[in-house]
């Protein structure tokens, strides 16, 4: 009898929201620099073609390579219906940041004339404590992103000097300091 290898089922962050806009507007907001910078990140480099960049710059004061999702690309497109793109973790997750995950955003018109359901699935998470923390971080951060997406259409683009914070979204989850060695630990010499 062969030994069975037990693996955990794949994990996905799944989020969705409904916004009073047309599918065309939703699509342009997620697939253009002007659209993305109105709700997602203060700066972006996007070419909505498979293989084109899908780079978001969140921390413009950080060193190059640590500002956001540098190097990420568009993985798939079905115009007005779906965009898939690579994503990398923020620098506070250095081991997870080395691996590109995938985000798929789908648009479904639920009411003719301007009511769209936006569904987001973030996949590619593997096992490990830092991966678990990044999963929790993304569950939190996609709520923030979708809240800002809604706000963008009810009150206008995000002012990145004073970014909108949706009610009900708690402060950013803190990293555990498991790798920190205290200076209080005696050395064994």
C-alpha cells in the first residue's frame, strides 16, 4: 500500500462588493493607471495586456524594489469580465514576498444600467507561519481596497495625502516578532 501524502487544501482570500457603476467603468478602474490610482495605490504602472506590467506603488518613500508590487504582470484578461494579475507581499513578509501569488478580479452586471458585482480571489498561498500571517493581512487589506473602491464612486478618488478609511476596518494586523532575539537572553560561551 502506498503512503498517502496529506496536504492542506488550497487557501484563497475571497471578497466581493457591489457598486452602482457600469461594467465598463469597473473594468477601466481596475485596468488603467488613472483608474487604479483613484482607489488602489498612489502610483501604478499598468499595461492591460497579458504579460504587461501590473505594478502598484504603495510606499513612494521606500527604496526602489520595496515600494509595492514591482515586477508583477497581467496574467489573464477577458475584457469587461475578468483580469488576473501577479501580486507580491509587502516587505514585512520577506519570505512570502519572494513568491508571486495571483489575484483574479471579476465583474458581473447584476442590474442593467449600472450595478456591478466585483469579485476578487487571491490565490497561491502555501503552508507556514509567515504565509498564515500574510493570508490574514490580505484578508484585511482586500476589505480596505474594496472599501476604497466603493468610496471612489460615492465620494470621488482617494486623496493619498489623507486616504479614506472605511468604517468597520480595524487597524493593520501586526506582525508577530517571533524572529526577534531579545538582548536579555544570556549567551552560552
